[in-house]
């Protein structure tokens, strides 16, 4: 029996409207969940002004470092950020040429690193030593200082206004309140290496192994852009544990001194001071101990041996590293052990009636053969 009343017709129309509404809603939902991927549009090239703004916004960029005006050892004026560190891998330390403390050690150590890096210094690695004593360290003084240490190309010695240099030290984290401003020429024992473009900076110690510093500059800070030469651990030499005296010698003395012809002197790595093989057989132990502990005082007192060696070795001061008697004796013991290892003493029975053989340190520049020096 068919029912065709107005009420049934209204109910049917209502159901149709509900179905149409649900269908439209489902299509809209699907469209929102799977939008069509927009076609990427190429970004417009940056104008020079925009590029400069982008560069200054990078980590440790031009918005952080001052563009300090400095003068190098040749009298050339440069700006710290634009000319020295922008986009470069760099080594920076702060010195003063009259320093008898850590500066000679830092300079000698960095000279070793420069030797290991070779012609990369000045190409993709740059060295900067900035004076904290601009009144005394004129460009001419800095040039003479660099020549005494026989530094190569790619290493600039710079000076500038005292306040500007202090600001640079603060920005680089190489200024310690209460230490660096406690005395006019006092400073801490830090240097810094970094890659300005990547924003990666690392403090380093002047006592650091030169090969480690060279590896950081040539590989780590360069993001290993040059492949390493593969080596087999099977060919690695056996390394004996160092004594305390050897550790002190390697970290404090080996920047300037070698121990025998196979210890870096043949390639000029350690030629600032004399070779020390045989020195314990030639020098009075008490004199040698004091020379290791307080060379600055011995020079001030005009000790004849100290003055003679200072003049012979390009007037480079041996630094006072504040060693105590125990540390000095540890170094002396190591020097004696190494001398005996390389040149065993000749016993009287083996030598007959001849005088015992003496082994001398390698003669330094301007010295007569057979005369031993220690610095």
C-alpha cells in the first residue's frame, strides 16, 4: 500500500539533502588532506648589500668582530675582519716582543706548526701575532722579531691602538679580568685557532703538540676537504711511555731544542736553540738547574755563559716557565738518559789508556766545533 502524503514527501527531501551535504563535505576533506604540491620558484640572487647583511648574520661574523685597523710588520694597514679573518682558517695569538715569559715559547711552537703545514700557510691557513705593547712594538721591531724566529710567508705580526687590541682579546676570549689588566704587560697562555666562515673556534695551548695543532688547522677546521693518506696500524712504531722529565721536555723545551740529529733538527723544526745531546756532560749541574728555572734572572745578572748564548742565538730570550727544582731535575735526568742512550759512555777498560770520549752538542750558528751550548 503506497503512502504519498505531504509528510512522507518532506521526509524524503530531507534525506536527500543530508546525503548531498555529506558527499560535499567528504570531498572537501579529501581536498584539504592532499593538496597539490606547489611548483617551486627560484629564489632571486642576493644583491651585494643583501649578501653583506647575510654574511654579518653568520656565526661570529661582522656583527660580532670589530673591523679594527691594524698595521703589519711591513707598515701595511689592514682591517681585522675584512682583511684578516673573513672566510679564513686562522691562528691568532697576542704577544709582546720584550716578553721573557711565554711569548718566545708560543712563537717557537707556532713556527714548528708553520713548518709542518708548508706552503698551505698563506693560501688556506693564516697566522697572526698581535702585539699588546704597541708603544714599544713598532712595525720595525715586529719585523726584526719575526726575522729572529725565521718565520715564513703567510704569518703577519701586527700592532694597533692599545684599547682596540684589548677589545679584540676580549672578543676572542683571550682576556682574563684580574690577570690581563692586573699588570700592563701580563697576559695568559692562550692562543686561538678557528674558521670564521663556519664559526668554529678553539682555544689552544702553546704547550700543545705541534702535529696536533697542524692537524686541526689542515683537516679539522677545513672540514677534511683534502683526503687523508691511508696508513696501516701494522706499520705504527712502538711508543714507550714517557717519563715525567721527557713530558716536560717535549711540552716546554722541544719548541726550540732537539735531542740528536733525528729529533727534528735536520728539517729545521727545532733550530731556535742548540741541540742538547751531551749538555749534562759539559755543564755544571747546579748551573744547568738554575738556567732551566730562572734564565731571565741569570741574563739580568750578566752571567757570562747566558749572555754569550743570548747573543749567539739571535737574542731570543729563553722563557722563564716557573719550574721548581724537582721539575728542572726531571728534565736534567731525561737529558742525561737520552745522551747515554744515543752515545753510551766509553768505559776506562774499553778505552785503554786513552781519555774517555766526550760527545758534544751540535754546534750552533757561529760557534766552534766541540763547544756545547744550552739555552
